[in-house]
């Protein structure tokens, strides 16, 4: 068995793991599980089986998201992403690329 700190992608926190999967979904990237699915941890199941995120990834329009702007924080670390959806709506992602917590606001 792998050590506990390798419960998902080595070196990632649960937040980083959720963020990475969310960004893959927003980009309409292929979702590939490269692990033995018989041994999924709770966090892996929570993230990989998230029906709302999978629906965004698999939206029939098939377009990937784009960075549409930045929120007010240092070094353009607070990013705003958008993906057009087939029903005319949009999926919005707020991404903090910094190592510290920031509040990201959109108007």
C-alpha cells in the first residue's frame, strides 16, 4: 500500500487535487483515471465522481474554457475562467495560483 500522503496525486493537498480536476473539467480535457479504481480513497471518489464537474467537462458544445480576466491580487494570481455551455449558460472558475489565500471577486 502507498503511504497516506500518496492518497491521490503525490504531493498535492485535497484542495489542490479538487482544483486540478476542476480546471481539467473547465478545459474540456480528456478525463483519464490512471490508478487502480478498486483502491480509490474517499477524496478520489469525491472528486472523480462529481457529476456536476463531469457534466461541465462533457458538455455537448465541446469547447474548452478560457481565462477571461484577473481579480485584484498580487502577480495576477487570482484568475477568472469561463466556459460556454450548450444551454447558453457559462461555467465560471475562480483560480488562485498563489500559495496564500485570496478573495476573488467578480462583478
